């Protein structure tokens, strides 16, 4: 760590941006961030050595060539190239872990600038007030599609039902101080859901609100399938509630079946009308069968996570850094 002289102004800020096939928008993003950083340096809010680091998550278009170009053109820009596509969360953790010693605080954001970049100024102010974590929270989602908004709302409700502490409408737009990053480094999980881990770090934290814009170029890199898998990580990596629900359901069915046995015996001995009841039998076979298969599936989700964690594979592999 570099020792700063007392008179030196500004903290050293790093901005980390995972990029996957973002060639269409990256030039614009770079331009806007360049302006933002210049302005903040000018005002003495951040130091001259502040930077933006793009993490190329194995893009198959010209994203990396663009990043190389930007690093040559401006002192502010850096790049990390991963060896293949690891996914948004892994690319983000790669950037955060790689750069955690090099700045006083890191801000993470998406390449599409859907998140209002002027909020970065607010992040820095809060940091200077002594906050270690500052969350960017969307105050409305009118610029998202109805589908995305609906599924997201359902997801946040479901998560809180499962007893997971999370911040609604906060994605991965936040500031983490060096201290918070060091704490984050101790979370070794492989099935990453960073926005679920950060609240577990603790420290002094606060939220800043902003309006989320539209993606100005390219299309979403989160198709439905990725979104569902991500949501599954957001639940199964943080809560054993689904397993508990299985136990409760299983126990209820067991109690119910005891009553049924009594009823069946009673019917057999005293009423003698055992032939009827075919429909109720069929229904219960399907019902129990369905619950069993579903329960095995849920248990499988957890076993699968134990499997992946026990292999201890790296969360990301770096090819190049510039
Ligand atoms: N991203 C990534 N790897 C992936 C998918 C996405 O690094 O496998 C990046 C992407 O380039 C963007 C960010 O993650 O900077 C968020 O993706 P996107 O904007 O497509 O998600 P959305 O805003 O639609 O949820
Ligand atoms: Mg986006």
C-alpha cells in the first residue's frame, strides 16, 4: 500500500466493469466514464490515479481489442481478460479480488450503463463520511420490461419469505471499501450470488437511490435461462428453508396418512365398502409421487452445491492484465 502524504487530495477510486460481448456500447461507456473521472479529479474528489477496469469475461466479439485500445488511449483505463466465459458474478469477483489492494474503494457496475453513473459521486461522498459499503438501489424499474420487473419483484418477495436478508432492487451497483473487500475475500463460495453475500459482511453501510435507465446498446446478457439459474443460486446458497419445507410437508403427509389408515381399517371392518375410492387412490399416488420427486430435486440442488464446493475449483482464471 502506498502511503499518502497528508496534503494529497482525494481517495483512489476503482471502477470494475464485467463485460461480455459488449462491443456495441463500450466506446460510449468509456467516453462517459472518462468525462466523469476527469470531472471528479478536477474537483479533487478522487485522486489522479483512480481508474476503470474492464473485466473481459471471455467475449467472442471484439470487446477485448476495444479494451486494449482504451488502455492505450487513456491512463484511466485498465483491462483484465479471463481465460473463458465464467459468468457475470465470477467476472465481477475476479475484478474485485484482483484490484482490492490497489484502490481505497471499488465501485462495481454494468457495462451497459443502465445504472446512473453520476451516483458514483454520491458513493464517494458516503465513503468519505465513513461508510464501508454503499448500495445503489433503483427507485423505480419503469425502464425494465414488464416481464423483468414482475419476475424480479416476485423473486425479492420469495427470497425474504425464505428468510434471506437482501436489499430489494439492488443489483451489483455498489461501492465497497478496502476493508469490506478484504472481508469479501474470506467468502470462498463457488456458487456466487454477490448481492446476497455483501449484506453478510456487516460494517457501516447505507443505500443511495437512483432511476435505472435503458440499455443504450446491445442486448441483455441475461436470457431467461441464466436468470433462473442465478435466482436459484440466490435461494439455495443462502437458505436451508426449502429443505425444511420438505420436512414439514413430509411430516404433515405422514400424520395425514395415519388418519387415513385408521379410516381404511374402520371402513374395512365396519362398513365393508372398500371397492369404492379408486379416484382418491389415484389422486394420492400422483400427489405423493409428485412431492417425492420434487423433494429429491430440491435435495439434489443442495447436494450439487456441496459437490461443486468440495471440488474447490477456481472461481475465475486470468489470461492477461493490462
Ligand atoms: N456479463 C458478463 N458475463 C456474462 C454475462 C454478463 O460479464 O456471462 C456482464 C455484461 O457484460 C454486463 C453485466 O454483466 O456488463 C450485466 O449484464 P446485462 O446488462 O446483460 O444484465 P441485465 O442488466 O439485463 O440484468
Ligand atoms: Mg444491463
